C-alpha cells in the first residue's frame, strides 16, 4: 500500500500530538511547574491538533458507512475545534480548572479514542499495522 501525502501529514501530526500531549499536561502539574514549557509545547500541541483535524477533512472513505466519503470518525473534527476553542475561552476567562479539563478531554477523545478507531483492522492504518507490519490479518 502506498501512503498518500495527505495521510502522511495527518499521521505525522496525529502521532506527534499523541506523544506531545502528556508532556504538555505534565509540565503544568506536579511539584515543579514549568509554565514556559507548558505554554510553548501547548501551542505546538494545538498546532498539531489543528493540522490533524484539517488534514482529516481531505481523507475520505467510501467503503465504510459514510456521507459523501465522511465516516462517523470525522465527527471528531468539529469536536476538536470545539474543545480547543472552549479551552482557550476558559483560559481567557481565567478558569484554569475548566481549561485543564477541556484539554484533557480533547486529548483523550481526539488522540487516544480516535487513534484506537484508526487501528481497527478494517481501517487503512489498521490494515498496514496488523496486515503488512505484523502479518496478523
């Protein structure tokens, strides 16, 4: 299977966000807080999430149940934008607790849950992982 450039961009941004997310959350927690690191990596993470969401709009699948090539997993695109907007809104209002919760929910739903769905054997990346790389399917 040949990977298209848009899928390569999407995959790179998604995996980078998946790896960077816990570091961003850690930089603001614990005994020693690192606000500069948290802010810098946080903006990088948000940029990666926007790249992931925008690139997802150009990835369509006509085999699965879809509407114009958009499958149910594409519902995470507006969810990502809503979660990020809500988190920045709460931050601007000074509501740090709600900001933290919004970012955590966005990370879990968009990175971990969506990532899990993309690795199902019926999905493109799942076929690559389980079929080509591991030879299990």
